[in-house]
């Protein structure tokens, strides 16, 4: 797993401490912080755990001549544990390794998971889970 991400400077939040109570395939960081209040002043100390899995890219593969999308079927243990199916239909996706570009990961994962080669990429959105 990569090193802890650099936290951008922000006048709304003061980070008091960061520790890592778990590091395996993924990592959990515990942050102690306080934040500005709407009425002025600062909040009491807050503690939150952040599940750090790294940044990822998802690709919705679309074939315009056929007007079809391509999905992949994956085994997902958390889905099963949460009461869902063990196999889920998903877009092709993967975690960005250090030094990789978003486009490189999109192309790599699309090929690894479907055997398809991407001809053109178009950014649809960015989101935080």
C-alpha cells in the first residue's frame, strides 16, 4: 500500500493527529481533527477512521455501432456478506498504481477484464466513495 496521502491545506479543518491502526491489502487511518463552526470558533475534537484503498478508475465500455455496453461479472465477498449476490455485474475498473495515468489504468483494466482494446476515452465524472 502506498504512503499516506498528503492532505491539502484548508482553513476549515485542523488535523491534530493521524495514526494507522490497520495496514494490510488496504489501510485504515484514524484522524483526530477539529473544524470551524458556522457560528464561529472551533468544534471539539473529532475522531474518524478513513478506509484508504487508493484511487481507482472505472470504465463504462460502450460500442456505438452496436449501441451496447460491456459489463464484467466479478466475485465480491463484501456483497455476499452484506446480503447481496456473490457475483456482481460491474464496469471494468482497477486501482491506480504509483506513476500510472488514469488513461493507462482504464486501458489496462478494460483489456485484462474483457479482452477489449479501447479506441477512445471520454471522462464522464469524478466521485468520492
